[in-house]
């Protein structure tokens, strides 16, 4: 049994680093042509050059919070590539901090960059998926969907909001051969985790190594995840093999989340 994505276009958000970059590589190795999406064109070009057959992939640099640029730009890309059958919905998390300290502007900005942006991307890709009676939407969220995480107040809200959005869509889009699922990464070796470790160290007076070890000690398998491990789960859900899996959330967290 092998994931085979030849002939399919896949849009991968947050493709400049971390789980997004790892996912783009795994999907490309499975034969998909990738539209790499993130903010910085130069970084996306560098990532594209690491993929098999670099010239077959596209870069789409955009700030997802600028929703009009996102909508118009993606429409142009899809007009050139044709239908996109796989969408890995991934974006950077809001800044850390207690929810009680968050301003209304922070909440509005995060909502626009996560929920509104997701809806606008959906509207751009959905006609092609419906036309082909086939689609795979995989959201990269967080284990906070199941258990809110300390000091990530705004992120907890937005991740849960996108999870509910995804569950709703799984029911609406099932008749069109489109599945919608969410992957919940645990502590993973990414730049995002490094920034959280640095922030926690400055607040607690602990060293970054002590904070890191505390994270590891909270994970039953006693290690952090590699981005490629999460990417493998995403690739399965993005493939024809997962055609009867929809509306679910899949933690990839080493058994750390204390919930079913």
C-alpha cells in the first residue's frame, strides 16, 4: 500500500518551514505538484528547489491576513494550474500570551488570518473539487482543539474555531467526494516550538534546555516529534487511501493529550 498522488495539484500553506515544508516534500515525493504558499517569495523559492523536479511546482507568496490579496492571487494561480485536489490548510499561530491580556485587535487579526482566510481559500478551490467530484482538505491545527494549552489563549480559540469549521464542511461536502480532516500536532521540532520555548524561558527564569526537557517529560513517548512524522499522517489523509475518513481530528502527539 503506497500513497500515490501523481497528477494532482496540492496547495500547502505555511510551506516555508516546519510541518508545512515537510508536508510539501512528502507530497511531492508521492508525485503531487505543489503550490507552496507562505509570506516570503525568496524562502518559498529555496524550498521549491529542494523538491523533486522543482520546475513542476509553483510558489505563491501572500500574507493570509490580507484577504483580498489572498483571494485574487489564488484565483490567478488556480486559473493557471487548473483544479487543486489537495489543500493542506496551515498557517502560523497567533502570538503566545494569556487570553485575558489579548486586545480586540489581536482577536480580530487572528480570526481574519485563520477562519476568514480559510473560508476564502475554500471558495477558490471548491469549484474545481466539485467539478472532479474529488478533494482532500487537511487542516494542521493543534492539540489545543482537545485540551486548551496554557499561555496560548488566542491560538486556542482560533484552532478550535477552524476545527468546528472543518467538521461542518465535512458534512456539507461529503456528497461531492470531498473529505475534510484535521491533524493536531503535539510538540514538534519547528521554529514555532523554539519561539515558545524561548518565551517560556524568559517568563519562568528557566533555561531553554530546562523548558525543552519539561516538554519532553510531559510526552509519554519521551521525545519531540519530527515534522516528517506529522507530514506522513497528512499525506495519508490527503490520499485516495483515506477516502472513508472525514470529519475527524487526528492527534500526532506521542499520547500527550489527556483526552480521547
